[in-house]
């Protein structure tokens, strides 16, 4: 594992649509443990869960993971991540910081590397992920955030111009579903959390617009899969089904 990368998973119990979801049982383990395992499986660096809940902390420590307690009054996951890195890495050894959502129990570990890789070249302050939308219902769904972006040389790497809940851009061509995983240069995260919420961020309710409005460069790596984000009871049941089926397939191959 590299000491230059620190993966932080912010997790809190007070989610508005699904309270207590980090501890929701999926295939015999809390959801946050599944996310921690998948981040650890990426093998890219130290993985830390940042939380204000002793229950979450204890669940992670019970499986040998690392968790750090953070303040309860953070306005965003980014703020929680920033507090956590200053606690666990006070000497700033980590150059790259990954903000990995704690509600992605089906995350494919290679997506973490896909998010970090573009930072190893000069240019972007932040990197995130997106996948091409194949279902028209997703294109029209305001809960599916779209990224408007332009190619930067590689066919699988774009530069973000805007993020929106609307259908954009106009005209023929692909639409991209934004995946909320972020890799920051440490200096970029420091700059970001020092900024005040911006007008477009508040209008669209999309935190990443704060960075764009301040002139920061966000690159977007295009991937071929969208991890299931658990926001509702229906999402949770789908995650349980997916992971139970996966466990059954592994057991069948081993028998």
C-alpha cells in the first residue's frame, strides 16, 4: 500500500431518508463494513472511517479497521474528511485524499484506482467518476446528477465544465451519470473546505460546484459501472439481494 494515498469514508447515522443506514445489516455485516472492505481491497493506501458515532467506530474496529471520531456538526462529508486527515495524518504524508461515500456497499475496488490515477499527472485539482447513461429514465431523473464535460486527450478522461440535476447538455451525444467519489490533491482539499458555499452549489444542491466556481479543475474518469448508492429502503433491499447473491455464487464455486 502507498503512504501517498489516504482513503477516508465519512459516515454518520443521521441520514434524512434512511436514518442509521451505515449500520444497516447486509449479508450479516453493517453496510459501512462492506464499504470499508471494498476500499481496503483496492490496496491503494490507508483506509479510515470518519464518524461521529461510537457505534460505527466500534463496528469498524471489530473487523480490524481504523476509525476516527469527528465532530457531529459538520455541514458536509468533505469537512468531516478534512478533520479526519488532520487527526490521522498530522504530518501530511498523504498527497492524495479519496473521499469515498459510506453508502456504496457494492463498490468495485478498481473504481478507487480509476479515481486516483489522473491525479498522478499534472493538471487536475480534483478527480471524480462518471458513467455513460444508457437508460432514458436516468437522463430525466433529477436525482441522477449529470456532468457536462469536454475531452482532455484520453477517450476515458474528461474535464468537468458543470454538474447539474437537469438534462444537459442539449443536442445529440452521450449523457454522463456522475458518481460521487472524489480524489483530491491534499492542497486542493484544504482550499476547498476553506471556501464558503457558492451560489450555484446552493441552487443545484451540488457541493462540487463550489470548486468549479472558484476556478478549480475537476477531471472526470469515465468508467463502465455505477455502484449502487443506498439512499432509500428500496436501495437497501437491492443491495442485500446483490450481495446475498454474490455470497451464494462464491459459496457455490467453492463447493
